[in-house]
C-alpha cells in the first residue's frame, strides 16, 4: 500500500488519535480481563462476557446522539473535547486499580466505551470528508489495520504488565492522543442547524429507521455487525479458554492476542492491493466462508487438545500441539480483516453527504446490539452447560449462513 495519505495533515493526526484511543481501550480492558481470569477463575467465563457487554453497551445507548453531534458540530473540536474526557477517566482509573474493585473497574470500562461511542461516528465521517473517493479503501485499510496493531500492543501489555505501569501508559497515551487531535483540520458538521434529540431511546429508534431506509447501507451494516459479533465472541473466550480449558498461562493469551491482531491487520492492509481502490464486496462472501471453516477447525482442535495438570507456558503449549490452534486463529483473523474493510468503505461511499455521521452511528448501534447479544448469548449458553469449543462450532455454522446471505444480497446491489 502506497504511503500517500500518511504524509498529509488530512489523515495522519486522525490515525494517531484513533491508534492511541484503541490502544488505551484494549490496554485497560485486557488488564481487567486478566485480573478476572487469574484471580476469579471460578467465575471467569461468565464475568468475561459481562465485562465485554459493559464495554459495548454504550454503543447501543449513545450512538444516535453521537451521530447527531458529529453532523451538527465541528468534528475536530469534538475530538479534542473527547480526548480531555479520556484523560480524566484514566486518571481516576489509577485510583480504582489500586482498590482492585472489579465492579468499579467495570464501570470505568463502561466510561471508556462511552468515550469511544462518541468518537466512532466522527472517525468514519471524517474519512469521506477529508479524503478523496479513491483514497477511501486506503484510509479504511490504515484505520482498521492500525487499530489491530494497537490491539496487539495494548492487549499484550494489559495482560502482562503490573498495574502501576498500565496506569502510567494509559494516561501518557491519552495525552498523546489529545496532542494529535489538535492537528486535525477543521471539519464543520454538514448540518449546523440540526436539532439534537435528547430522548436517547427515541433517537436510537429514529436512527435505526434511517439506516434501514437505505437498502444497500442496511445490508452493509448487517454484514459489518457479524464481524463485530465474531470478534467479541472469539476475543472474549480466549481468556477463560486459556485459563480453564487449555490450562496455559498469560504468555499464551498474549501470544493469541498478537496472532489475532496481526492477522486482522494483514487482512485489512491487503484490501487496497487486492481491490486496487475499487469499492466492491465481491470477495466478502468468500471471506465469510473462510471464517466459518477456521471456526470449525478451532472447535475440532480444542476438543482434541489434552492439557497438562499445571498452567503451561508458551513453549510447552506449542510443543504439545498448540501450533495448529495458533495457525488456525491467525488465518481466521486474516479472513476477518479482508471481510470488514469493503463493507465500511461501501457504507461511507453510499451514504448521503449530510447524514454520514448518523449512518455510522446507526451502524454502531446495530453493531453494538449484535455484540451485546452475542456476549449475552454466550454467557447463557455457558451457564446451561455449553463448552467454549461448542461456541466455536456454533460460530462456524452461523458464518456459512452469513456468507450465503451476503452473496444473495450482493446480487441485489449489482
């Protein structure tokens, strides 16, 4: 991929803000997940899904309002305000981490999710506002790819580092994000006279009806929601899978997170070369099939794996046959990255100019509903006796149905 837009003020500051925001989210979230997995192991599988749901819930509650604000006010100015809020939240996180209160930490995670909710529509509305049409695939590729690179670093450090180091890094990165936000070019909202509806529920329903009235965009949103549901299920289950099923230590969790994040980054960054800038979904159904095949392989490999009695390190895990599981997870992630970029670019390209942010907000609402639903469903299924391996099997079957759905819907847009 040509560096192109990376050298411009139109894109680089936004990329830096997004990178460090996603990094902080994952650093905090994984530090909390590791705390639950190894200090509250008896309830780790259930609590992991509860924590995942709390981070996602704000996207459902507040996305409609976030979309309105991003269409009304200057998007660069809102970004700077959000970065200040993020710094305040993370300063408070330093106190709460020392208290080791899992419920207060979960509440702070909800706060970070709320911060990300208000930044989401801004981020994706800025891309078509600041970039040319033939730069959208490249811009989305960099945004998605850098997001998963930030997930690599944040997830590994959050899993392995002690609390004081985590807190220091969180606050420092929030400050870097704020500094970068000051270089984003002015980006006035296209509807300055828009009346913001303060009724969250009513505006959420209105936003869903808005995107549902745009058939191509609605189908892209449904397809993108599957990506986030898959990511939520897989990444949430990695922690209890490692501690309770595979009986491996934190180094193996870190390895899994690195593999998954690098895989998604490779997939997203490969899209521009594969599609050559064209905004098309012709490969999306096949990538969904690839995800389904890999999910089935994860199910089979988990069933066959025989753990040792004690928590195993990375070397012992790989020597005992863990390479197959790791490689499958990596390929699964590459297919996931190839899957999502065309859907996001299609949404941005087809959305009417004056409602782009609200279209993205509608996408975030439906995505969040899907992620909360899959987290809740996973918790219920695990509670009634399903295994994590069986969740992977369920994911495999569902991915094939999603591939068929997208292939049929793509013909309607041809």
